């Protein structure tokens, strides 16, 4: 007989009936999903909801991350990435180093560059549109997904301009979409405890609203596994759901597993596989208007991500190639996975892989080889 703790008494059956009728779940339902110990039933229900939206298809992209500098004016409690000038481990890529990475990505057949960094203490605002222009003029095939809402807010402060004006200038320089970082947990309590000097929840929502209003699509993340409570994760998701109802500008939701090593809250330790699976499943069920739920294998491992594909996720990021933010916080996953391996992981979960671009258009597989271009100096 199954142990008592595994038998669902939390209302999961009633929630299942409502999911089957395509009724929207409430905050109370979200809490019940977090409370259940029946991970198999939760995952099966999320898989049902996912397959109704996406069938058996799982998207992935061929991309490269460029974390251009980890010098940052701020010191968020959960961040192991940021350094001050002169600190061991601090770095900034020159424009030539950025362009070299872009060239490598282009020649490797990538469709996207994912560009994020710290709030650099010295770069003027003009540096950022120049960076985009320099890349885009040489490699127009690459979609530039760049700068979290936090960076956009910082650029607006540097430029003395509105978020919207900055976004419009960056789009003109080559920006294609916004990543979803910097959301952390969208409640004032977590904001004030962990990252009070960084933009708060209302501003994060507003930057994405502005982006969507000018036609820039974006993603949304949630950093879990630190001091947040279940009700705060539910609040976080419902705030995103509310904005999505208004704008339909989000493409995918990405739970991010907190990595504590080298942070100021390292004593919290790390959450394990079941937590990663639960966040995927709960988000698939609560975010009924989000087209995709992504498992970020850099933070969870390929093995756990593969399980997530059977419990609510229909999207995987990506080939990545070089990643610093999570690895400086102790991640032991590789930084790079081949397209063939990604497809094998997806097929191993019983799903059908499809290669996609950043905005979820399907790309034929295998993609044609690219002709190398000369090394492109910024000068
Ligand atoms: S989370 Fe971002 S803003 Fe905060 S310290 Fe790290 S790099 Fe800087």
C-alpha cells in the first residue's frame, strides 16, 4: 500500500477536473499544487495541459550566450556573478572579444545570441546600442536577445530617457527580443530582503509591458529555491499571467534553480530535482496563457530537464556554449551541448524535437552550413 503521504488529499482531483474543463486555476489552486506530495500526479496533469497546447513537440534553439562583463554596481544577495573592479574573477570582454564570439556563433550555425551582463560602473549608455550595431552589421542572421529588464532600467537611468525610448533605440540598433531575467520573485518582501538596490517587481513588470507595447517579445523567469514562500511563487506567476492577458507579449516562462555557492546566502543550500520538476509543472498549470514552458538545463542538468519534458515543459535552452552566471555560483553542468545531444535528450523523453528560432518559428533540420566570414575587428 502507498504511504499515506503519497495519497493526494489536497484537492488535486478537483483541480484535475477543472484543468480538463479548461477552467483557469486560482491562487488557492496554486498553493494546493505546491502542497501535494504526489509529484507523479502533478507531473501527469501538467503533461496533459502541455500536450493539449503543444502536442509532443519540444523546441530547442542553437544559440550562444555572451555575458559581456560581470562588473556590477550592485551586490544582490543571491548573486555570485557580480564583481567590483579589481576583484579576482572580474572581467569585461572587449568589443573585439564580443565580435569574435559572435563570429564563432555564426559559423557554428547559431540563430541567436543571448546577451546579458552586470550593471557596468563605467560604460556610457552609447556602448550598448554600439555593441548591438557592431554585431548586427556583421552577422544580420543572428537574432539578438539581449539585456534583462534590470539592464534596460539601468540604461534608461544612464541615458536620462524613458524605458520606451531606450527600448526603441536598442531595437533600431538590432535588438530582437528581451530575455526574462531579473524577475527573481515578484514580491516586495523578497525584493527588500535579497536585492533592494535593484529594480523591484512593479518596474520589472512595467519594462516588459513597455517592450510588448512596441512589439518586442520577451520571456519571463522565476528564481526559486532560496527564501521565497510558495504563496510568493504563486503571486509571481499570477502577476505574469495578468500581464500576459493584457499584452500577449511573453513567449516562454523559465523557472531558474538558485545556485547558492559563492553567494551571501550560501547557507541556504541547494534544492534538488523534485523542486525543479514541481516548478515546471505548477507553472504549466497556472500559466494557462503562456505558450511555452522552458527547462533550463544549465541550472537543472540534462537528466532533470529530460524528466521535466514529461511533466509540463515543451522547450529547452539551448546549445549555450559559454555560461558564466550560474557556473560562478557553483553549477557543475557543462556549458555546452551539441544540437545532436539536445535532440537525443528530447527523443529520449518520448518527444519530437524541433529546432526553432528565438520567436518560435520552426527552422529546418539540419540547417545548411554557413560560409565563414573574415575575423571582424571593431576598429
Ligand atoms: S543580480 Fe545582476 S544586478 Fe544584482 S549584483 Fe548580480 S549582476 Fe548585479
